[in-house]
C-alpha cells in the first residue's frame, strides 16, 4: 500500500504540471458545433444572406434619436427563406415595443436600435444578436436563452440595445426588420 501512495504522490504533481504547462490555449475543438456552424454558413450563403454578430446589451440610459424612423408592423417570426437556412433556430422575444431607431445613419458610425422586448415568461435572458444582410434587406434577430433550473429573471419585459458596428452596411436604402415571434417591426433605413 505504501508504494501506491508514493506513486500517487510522485505522479499526480508531475501530471498536473505537464497538463497545465502544455495545455493548448484558446477554444476547445468541438467538431459537431463547428460542422453545424459551417453547414449553416453554407446554407445562408446559398440563400443570399450574410450573417454578422452584433452587440446586444441592456442600456443604462435611453437613446435620443434626432430623426426617428416611422415603424410599421410586420408578420412575426423569421422570413421563410432565412428560417430554412438556419440550422439552429434562435429564440427571439414574443413581442417588440417602444422602439427607438434613427431613419438614417452613416457608414462611419454604428447604428443603434433601442427597444423593449416582451418575453413569453420569466425564464429567458438576453444572449446575443445577429443581423442577416441581403440585397436591401436587413433582418435583426435578438436571441434569448432559457434560464436554467428554478431561476427567474426580474420581469418578462427587458430593455435591449442592439449596435450594428460601423462599416458593416454599404451606402443605400434598406428594409430593416426587427424579429419577434408574435409581431415583428419594420422600417426603412438610409445609409449614407
């Protein structure tokens, strides 16, 4: 028994040192997730879309837009061609209200959209957001995630700020749609 204890005392520190010292830094290789992402990118490109991950945060102060865009109601859910191209469906909010978005922006400035997201229950938290770009059409998709266990968020309504980085959108007119499951909102954006 004493030799087993001595072997453990010798080899465990050596093994720990070697694994910590020579461990590869960065992301772990996940073949299934990478294959799924690659397949989704190919399907998006075949459908004519380009995906850009954008910043999705909770604002501390309300945004003041100088010239607000006129907002119209649109059918809920993702556009049909985009929904078929996605391999993993996002979890958008049930409804979007109180939206503040400028009607025009510059390619040198980020484009900011503030809105209130109404969630179906108190079990969803803001995760991230993507914008899908295709020939004059922009689809903003805020993505929420289910809160694990018995945890709840404070309210089924949350303030969200989406920031499209500068230089992503070339100059032109775009029909921008902010996706929700029950009723989406849409407006025209002019990028100069």
